[in-house]
């Protein structure tokens, strides 16, 4: 939800920013840029690509020109209601810093379990695991910079865990997030299987998604 409309411009702009969402930023840029509390000076465009639904999995591709001349493509593979693979692919040229954010509901807490693995625990005792590849993983909660906060209703802000995976490398590059809500795997133990899904990009390449089981 939106914490405020006109009482606090900094807070309003933060909660509208890309880093306040489960999204990727490039060179610390937001996908769209605000102009006052209700308008935009620049609004990113996005398009959907290949979409697949069948009994084995669901798959979606989308892309945005928000970071032009770079192109950001997100690939989502859902094996069922409890296992997902999310791929973020950036094409273009030049060296760039990418930051991929995952914001948790306040009823969930996160703890780092290695350089690229996170244990998620719900207040009810339910557990899940999230793994990220391609960068340096950071965990914040109630950060002074504005990260680690969420607005469950208008005018209310509460602390919440946020994960950020950062990387600095030349384009093209990719980052992957694996979420397994079926059970918590033993530390250091990951079983991987792959599903190949035809991509709709111009080169006709294949996207191989890896999922924990």
C-alpha cells in the first residue's frame, strides 16, 4: 500500500520507486520517475512475451525498456504452487551494477544461510527457502535509507525484511532466484532438475530453468 500521498514527499517517492518492489534496478535507477505525488516525468513501458500453461508448469516472459538502451527481461517458471524460478536477464553493452530486491511480508523473517541461500520462517512456524545466484546477497530490516519497510495500509509503515542481490559486471548478464516453499532443505544440500522452455527472443535460444525439489 501507499504510506502517504502528500505529507512526506521522500516517503511517497520511495514507496513508488523500483527498489521498493520485487524488481531489478540497474545503476540504482528506477524504472519510472515521479513528478509530484501523482504523476510521472518518465513511465517505463513493458510487454509480455511467451506465455505457457500446461499440466507440468506455467511459464511467463516479460520485458521492459526502462533501462534503455539496455533491455531487461524477466522469466518466471512456476512448477506448482510452492516452487518458482525467476530469471532476470539484461542485454546490451557496458559495465553495470544490478540490484535485485525481494521484500517479505512482515509475518515472515529471513536469515542468511550461506552466501546465496536464505531461510524464510513464518510466524506460524512454516518455512521456505530462497536462493539467489549471480551476486552478493544482503539482508536489511528497517534501514535508515528507507529499505526494510512496508506499508500494510495507508498512513502506516512497519519494518519488514528485504533481500537484495547485487552484482557488477558487463552486459549481457543474468540473475536467478529459486523459491522452494515445500520444505526447508538441509544446509548445503540442493537437488536440481531442469526444464527447458523455448524462449521467444530473436535468436530463438532456449531458457533452462533450474528448480529445487
